[in-house]
């Protein structure tokens, strides 16, 4: 299915911009995602959730809840670096323009829950860069956080600004994810 989409997309000058986020062990390990991100990159421009932003989000949440002043100060410096990189990337930046707003939406949607970067992942779905055409989430088939996030995003579907495709992986090479991806990209 991706090959069919690729043939159609080669006619177009602008590739679709896809934001992928999810379980980091799936996103950043080609073996775990059946090399599907590499295949998506052949037909679309792929933007990953920034690991630096993900870690900032988790550390900031911890610093706020523990009232750790030293960590808060260090995170302020870290945030400045993230903002500088984001400015340099301009419209191609995968970073959120307002990291505080990212925290607010995460607290609104998930409260104290934070398994497997869940709060970050849900917030990023709602605050994805406006230049993106769609969002693909990737998680282990049996990851509880992925299941919870899929249910929550379904509940708030009308608030999502971008179409979302939720993919799961179980280590097998016979999944139908390739067809799902091809259809998703086609209908974007």
C-alpha cells in the first residue's frame, strides 16, 4: 500500500508532514517498529517527538511536584536551549512553542498519570506543530499507556486539530500497519 501511495505522491511537489510520537523504544528503534518509519520517510516528511522536550516535560513535572528549586533552575536553562533550537528550526520545529501550555493541557487531560510519558504524549497530540498534516502514534500492543491514550484521544476527538493514526506493535512482521499507514497517508 505504501508503494501505491508513493507513486501517487511523487507527482506532488510537497510531501505530507507527519508527526510521530509514542513509546520511545518503538519510535527510536527500527527493529521495534518493523522499519515502518523508514518506509514512511520515503513518501512523507517525518518529524519525531523531540526526546529533549519529552525529558524536559517529565523532569519539570517532577520538579514542580517535589518543589526542587535546584532542578527548577537547571530546567530553566535547559528550556532556553530547547527554545533556541526551536527558533533555529523555524517552521520545521517539532518543539512546542509554549512548553507551559503543553503542561497545562497534559494536566487537564490526564492529571497525575504519567506512565511511559503518557502526559507528554497526550499533550503533544493536542499541541502538535500547526504545519503537520497528521499524527501517527506508535506503542507496544500491550502497553497500558498506549491503550489509555487511545481511549482518551477518542473522547476528545473533536478537540484534536490533526488526524491521528494509532499503531501498535507486537514484534511480529505480519501486522496490517503498512495498509493502515498507506490509507492514512492517502486520505491526508
